[in-house]
C-alpha cells in the first residue's frame, strides 16, 4: 500500500463536494488540515473531521476578510477551546488588502496571544507580502513552546526564511511555489524536518482542473528535485513531520 500523503492546507469546505472530499481524504489516507476562512464555518468542519483519522479542521479568520468580519473575532475566541488547529490566519499586504493591514495586525496579534495562552495549537499562517511583519508578531506573541506556526505558501526572502526557521516555523509547500529558480533555491535551503506539503485547493490548479488533496503527491517529487535528493526520503520525512504535529 502507498504511503499516506500530507495536505497541510486545503479549503475542503469550498469544494462543491465537501463531505465526499472528507471521505476521500480518509479513504486515500491523506493527512489533511481543512482550513476555514471564517469561524462561522467551524461547526460543520469540526463535525465532519472529528470522526476521521486523517482529516483535521482548523479554526480560521482569513486576513482578506478581516476588514468586513473583524467582529467575528468574538466567535473565533468562543470556538478556540474546541480547536487544536488554527487557520487560515495571518496578514495580507497585497494591493487589494493593504488598506486593512493595521486592523489585520491587531486581529492576528490577538489570535497569536490567545493561542499562546491556550498552548498546544498548530497554526496555518498566510503571509502575502508581509513575511517580516508576520515573523515580528510571531516572535513577540507566540513562542515556539506555546504553539507551532506553519507558514503556508511562504514567499518571503531567504533571510526571512532563515529567521522563520530560527523561530521554529514549518513551511507547507505547494506546486505553484516551484516556478522560479529563486523559489526553488529557497526551498532547497529549508531544513527537511520543517517541510510539509499542501494543495491550497481549490485556489490552485493542476493542469486545467482544480487541485485536489491527492495532488500533493507530485509536490514531494518537486521538493526532491529542487534539493537533489531521493523522493522516497522526502516523502517519509514529510509524513513523519506531519505525524509529529497531527497525532
Ligand atoms: Mn488558503
């Protein structure tokens, strides 16, 4: 039997066949973190994921929605004791969301502090054009012994990446992150024991169709090629990294 796969960041609830997809991840033995964009999605995600062995729901408040939904922070806080996984959270300083950046920082700081206080949470963190600001807040508010940060679709500089490693962060990598030499070099320099795979479906494409969690199989091969190492060694390490966080 093939080894289990790892999809550490997938918006399962944004696929038209959400509940069937949860069953598919379970049947195909894909360790999947189903992130959410609003805490209103938590109850259904939590109830579908809880009985499974491989799927985990994450309690999110997406930075791109903060300008309209900052008031949902209260609901997020209410559900936090039920959640071991938190995400999607973080900052987005891209042109469309730059206006709300100050509010995003306030919300993210509050989220990090609540996670630090609770302890033992695992966060899937968005950092578009804001790697430094994300790391500043993580360094200040969520020490590595109070929670684990997984940087999803990290696009910061090589020095941001080194700093993130020193802060104890993990990196979940998807197929679209291998497009340039600079990105491949950055990925090749990450410690293998901090690497995970993700689909970020349904926001990514595999060929002409929407990516599904099982497509992470090919990301392991891309990591191996970027690093010039054995694909089987990469797959085994990613699985053990994920198991150490999930189980
Ligand atoms: Mn996402």
